[in-house]
C-alpha cells in the first residue's frame, strides 16, 4: 500500500507542477519577477545563462529540501514529492530549453504533429515580447488549437 501511495504522490506532484508552471509563469514571471524573466523574451546578454534560470534553481532547492526532509525526518512523503518536482523539471528542461529553444543542439529533427503543435504554441507565447499579454499555458497541456494533423 505504501508503494502505491508513493507512486500516486509522485504522479500527482508531477501533474500539479504543470499547474505551478502555468501559475508561476502567468502571475510571477510575467508579474512581479518580470525582471528575472525578461531576458528570456529579450536576450540582452551574451551569456548562455539567463536570469530566468533562477526559477529552475528555486524549484531545485524545493525538491532538494523535500529529499532532505524525507531522509532526515519521518516525513517520508518528501521523497515522492521531491522526485515529482525533479521529474517535472527534467521534462520541462527537455521540452522547453532543449527541444523548443535549442539551448543544446538536440532534437532538431523532431517533426511529428505533437512537436509542431508544441513549437507553434510556444511561438504564440513569444510573439508578445513584453510583460503584458503573454499567452500562458503549461508544458504538457498545450492548447489543442495549435495541433494540426497534417
């Protein structure tokens, strides 16, 4: 029973992170922490790193803190919660930073209907270069209006 609960918590956390990505992006990144997110829309530096990467660091610290709680206290829930956040972070990095923005030159040739839909949806988000009017959505639950089976 504990294994089933562990898996359920992991999956629920992973799915909840999709909401958190949307919420954080809409109300925090395009809100009061726009100063950190702005360089993701307007590259104003020569570095590979962006100030926007601070958001990855924040969620990494949350995940590591949950691992610590799971290891050092009786709060065993920290393990599946921490791994759910970590798994979402890895998935987000693969889709957003590697596949869409090509921060590493991988997955360039992916051209199926899902890949085209994800790219199209992200392009719609980036057409708004300012703080306001950025269309927001999660990484996995991209609006289906961007998917065309052709």
